[in-house]
């Protein structure tokens, strides 16, 4: 029975590495994993999923207006898809999360989404919010703050390395712009501590 899973964490927990390993395992067994990534995340190039440790793989690039159910349905007719793996799933629209749930429910294809739960201002992303509501499985991958506690928050940094306390929700970047911290150190950095 197919399932919709949301594997989330703060940045630098190895979500993308896990996705790529999962795809490798499927391929190694002669199965067909279908990798997808939003075109907005072009750090490694459009249609490329790349982990921080340097592993990368080509993927289908989609935009916010694309119907993911129709895309997967059409490709599945040409060649059976055994699972769908979506990187940076926080950038899915609410409509697209319904579409990927249709992939699970009506095409009987497993879908695993990897992404962030919240942004640098402690707000959920649209895609993450819907995935938290609709997924059959919700799995947290842990990473650690500089103090050794589970890092569940992300701080955004400017060019000078100073914490940014307001701005647009989506600003693509990696270790150059973001750092994962625990809630206590997030509050201290955002000047919310007591």
C-alpha cells in the first residue's frame, strides 16, 4: 500500500543525502524512482538535487503552476514509476500537496517529501503545513545546535553574518545564509530571550 511521507528537519540534517540514498537503493534493485525538485531551488542548477556532501542527481524540475499528479500519471503510463521523491518540499503549493496525495491514493505510488517545516521567522511554509496535515507518515530528522541540543529552528544571516529578523519567506541559500539552532538560541539571537 502506497503512503505519503513527509521527512522534515532544520537545515543540515541530511535530508537530501537520505533522498539520494533512497533513490540509489531503488535503482540498485532495478526499480524506477522519480526525483522531483522545485525550479525555484537552483543552487546546483535547475533540475539538479545536490547534497551538502557533494552527491547529486538529475531530477524533474517543476514550477508552482505545474500539476504534479498529471505529470506523474503521464510518465507512469510510459514507464512504471515505483516511488516519487521530492526535495525541498516546503516549496510545494497547497494544491500540489493535494495532487501528490492523489499520486498515492489513485496511482498507488509511494511519495516521500523532504523539506523544512518552518522558515527563518518560525512560520510554516505553505507546502510543509499541508504535508503536516495530509501525510500518512511524518518523520523528523535531527540535527544539532552549537550547544548540542536538537536544532529545530533556522536563523537567517545577512552578508555580514548578522541575524536577520524580518524579510521575505523564500530566499534560496545554504550555509552562506542560514544556520540551524535550538529554540533557546533562536530566541536569544532574535532578542526574544527573557
